[in-house]
């Protein structure tokens, strides 16, 4: 029983090291291996360079999380880590960005309708 506890403690301690190493690999890829760097892998503001779909991760992070905790939170939120090349990241981001643009245009259309209704009411 005691040995299992030591193994569990060791695994828990290793999580942060593994998280730091994973983050370092992503930074190396983004900074040195991708032509144009990290921003060349974004579509609008959609970043699919670490998470296949970043939407589940957006609202689950906390500012004081360690790197490992942030990865664990993302995984628990249903996100999938991956290590795409530039084309794969862009292909994954395209439909998400298109959906975001549709939602933004719809919200802008509603605001315009509300503004014109308010102006007509004010007369």
C-alpha cells in the first residue's frame, strides 16, 4: 500500500514538469518551426495550435493556474490536445472562425435593428 502512495505522489509531482515541457515544445514549434511564426497559424483570433477546438478551454482557465493545471482543466472540459502543423491548425480554425463571424454579424444586425427601432420610437 505504501509503495502505491509513493508512485501516486511521484506521478502528481511529475505532472507540472510534463506540463512545462509540453508548453516548451509548443513554443519551440511556434517560434522556430512555423514559417511566419505563431500568428501565421491563427484565423482571425482563433488559435487551434494546442487544442483541436479551443472553445471548451476558453472559460475554464484561471489566471493563477500552473501550466499543468491549465492543461488538466482543458482536458476535463472536453478539449483535445494536439500538435498540428500549420495547415492542420488553419484547417481546424477556419470553421470556428466562420461561426464566430456569423455570430458577430447576427449580434450587429440585432443592434442595428434595436437602434433603428429606438430612433423610430423617439421620433
